C-alpha cells in the first residue's frame, strides 16, 4: 500500500483529500505546517507528498526546496493559483506535478496514480546506460556526471533515462508525457519543457552527446 502525506493548513481540505485517497486504497498522514511536514517526511516516509503552496509562516515552495535537498520523494503541488508562473515555478523547484483547486476527485486520484506509477521502483531488470562523462544507473536512480554523483527528482531521472535509452530518436512532447508520466497523465506539454530545462542546467552537453531540441517536433538524446 502506497503512503501519501497531505500537507495543507486547511483542515477541511485535508480531511476531504484523506477520505478520497483512503477510499482508493492509499495510506495517508496529515501535516498542517512546515515543521509537521518535515517530521512526517522523516517518520512516515511517504511514497508521495501532496503539498499546498499557501501555508502559514513557511510557504509550500520553501517546504519543497527542503524536500528536494533532503529527499527524492515525488511531490504534487496543490494550489489555488492558476497562473502559469506559479505552475512553472513549482516544476522548476522540483515538483512532479500540480493540481489547481478546486479539483475533481477523479483528477486527483488519476494524477496520484500517474506519478506513483512512474516513480515506485519495481523488481524489474535494471541497468546502467553509459556515455562519455555520463552514467545513468537505473538500479539506484542515480546519475554520475563527470565522475560526480548527482541525485535528481524521479521525473527528471526517468526523462533522461528514457531519452538516453532511445538515443537519436525524436519524441514529441505528447509522447514523452505518455512514456514518462503515464498514459492517463492529465497535464500539458509545458511539463516536459520545464523538466528538459532543468536537465540541461544540470547536465551540460558531453563531447559526443547532447539533449537536442528538434524544432516543431520535440526532443531527442543525440549521440554523435
């Protein structure tokens, strides 16, 4: 049973989300402030975190920064703000997805399932992909870039792993959403662009490889 931590200072919203998740078979825990969230991340050890942006004292963005410094747990942001800036900011800070309030319970469950499906490591065969200056280790969900270990949020890792596993093949944003986020992922293509941007900031082009934009189509991992 997957464990989900709900972080929101609105007790009513917490209870409603808790009910929907538990009815869908998930184990839940609640946190109403930043300190409780940190304690629950360490003690409850959730498989996924639902994190509200507007929180007392410390907002959700700051909590997300702490989570990304300490843990690789996937995070879905809950926000009453529908502005593109707020959505992109959350993704750039390491969120895996976002949901705008008010949301449909079916959408919430669909997004939770999509994120968990792509982030829980199974016992399937794992492997390393090796290029000059770059090692992608599926077994540990770790990137070794220029001989230095580099941990990434699950979605960033899965995106680079998928592209590198299919070197020189071009994928549209919609194809990447399906393959990396799941076929029933209800997000938009901006999610892919944001994650590609973050990967490029962390992984500069190698001597014989690069993450290339194919204008009007999508992206590919090009190996020369």
